[in-house]
C-alpha cells in the first residue's frame, strides 16, 4: 500500500524574530503612553536636562515605531494566514471556514486584553477585518495585489476630500470619539476595578473601533493583510539571492519615498489651515509615510537577519515572537498593574525615559508569550478627525 507524505510548511525563523520585534516595539510605545493613561510627572518639578531627555525619548520612539509596529504585525497576520491555509490545502482541506472560527475566538482574546486597556484593543479590529482574507483566499495573485493597492490608497479619505472640494459646506461625520475617550479617562482615574473593566470592554472597544475609522486603519489593515498573504505565496521570507534582491529594491524604494511622503504629511496634516484637509488628505499621507517606513523596517530586518551575528543577537526575539499573542495580552495586565489607580498607580512618577526600562526588563525576564497620543496636553500626531480625543497618538 502506497503511503503519501504530506509536507508541512517549515517554520520561518525570520518571521518569528520579526514578529517578536513588532510586539516588543508595540510594548515600548504602550509604555511610553502609559497604556493610554495620560498622567505624567509635572515637567516643572523635573530638572531641565531630564525634560529634554524625555522629549527626545518620546520623539524617537514615536518616529520609529508608532503606526509601524502595528503595520508589521498586520502584515505578519496575513502571512500566518497563508501558512495555515497552505498547510491545510496540502491535506485537501479548505482552511477558510476554520479561520472564521478562529476569528471568533480572537474576539474573546480581544475582550480579555481590552479589559485592562482603556483604549480598546486592535485584536478586535483584526477579527473584523480578517474576514477579507477569507474572501480573497482563492483569488489570483494579481487580483489580490490590485485589491490591496486600492485599500492602501485610502479611498474613503479621498472620497471625503473630493466631496469637500465640490461642496464647501461638506462636513465629516462626527463619531464622538473624543468624548468617549474623555469619559474613559474619568473611569480610569476612579480606580474602581469592576467599573474599569466593564467600561473598557464596552465603551473603550466602541471608541477604538470608531477611532480606527477616522485614522484610516480599516482599509489599511485590509491591504496589509493581503500583502502579507502575497509575501507568503511568493515565499519572500525564505532566504535566497532573488529574495535578497527583492528586499534590497524594497528598502531603496520605500526609503526614497518616505522623505517626500513625510513632508507632505507635515504640510497637509500638521500645518494645514483647513480641518477637512487635515482629516482627509492629511490622514492619507500620514498612513502612506508610515507604510513606507514600515517596509524600511521590514526590509532592513530581513536583510540583516541573513547575517549570523544579527541572527544570534535577535535570538530572544524568536522566542518572544513564537508566543506573540500571549505576550500581547499579558502586557495589558502588567501595564494596568503598574500605571493605573487600580494597581500601583506609578504613572505620575514615570516619565518617558524611565519607561524605557519596562520593555527591556519584560523581554529579558522571559515573558515568552502588542495601540496608541500625546499624553501631554496639546501634542497630537494622529488622526485629527478625532480632534477632541485627548488620549490617542499615532498608534503602535
């Protein structure tokens, strides 16, 4: 009797390490923003050199990772879907319907994580948007790529912008996100554990999903999921000369594109007089510059990982990335315990610089197991459509 051996896709080490890098970067961003709890030491009580250092830490962390670590994680979500789908396809099974069940389970993890995270949880967004992978799982590479590009072009924001050009009185929908986050801030400050949890999984999750509308996150996440799936199909994470050339070209193109995209983002989102321009075209260029820098990070990491020294240096990230969901959920529990009134309430004593030790210690201690303002009044780096929102920055 002839036996048939079904091969399973081998685990790709660089993906585990890259996922660990993304989760650790998200943890770093979350710590800097006190897990969306905008309480910090009064700068007037600190020495001048420490205030300068704090501002530097904030600027560097958000420039490097805010909005990019989330994008890397979304990209790898699509890649992981491809691996799971491919393995089941080799057995003659359609992973699609099982994937829908997993998305349902993901909403449970999202609720658990959101219970201790006042701004809602990105996993719920993934669970909703993940349905797009089920829809396109059997599409051709060309069809998936074209659809991903359409999503990444941010068609919703362009619709609002063009509509405002033809109608000067055109108003963007007011989603009330700022008011929701203000209310969440008050619930957090009360220090009532059960009220804190209930408001997080209800009002916090609602605010998060609506914030993602104004920030262009829904369509961008769809595009990133599909690009991740295409990377899997093309086996671009597998070491080879051809793939190295691809990542070198990607690094060069995205690095060159980042500069002008960032300047256009500053022009249209940070300094434009029109609120409509800031909340439409400004959001588009903000998402595009983050997208470009995301691929600068990914391409650089993949190319460096081909060197043994870098592979050894990042070995801990592989372990961290293999249990990314566990680490992602765990960080919210730890953050609530450290910073919030329901726990140690250390937020008023921890500036940006001190906070840098938390991700380092958590990874070094072996947490083997992943969102996003200025906590300081007046600083904003994310979607202005939620202009009244005092909590949210650019996103992890």
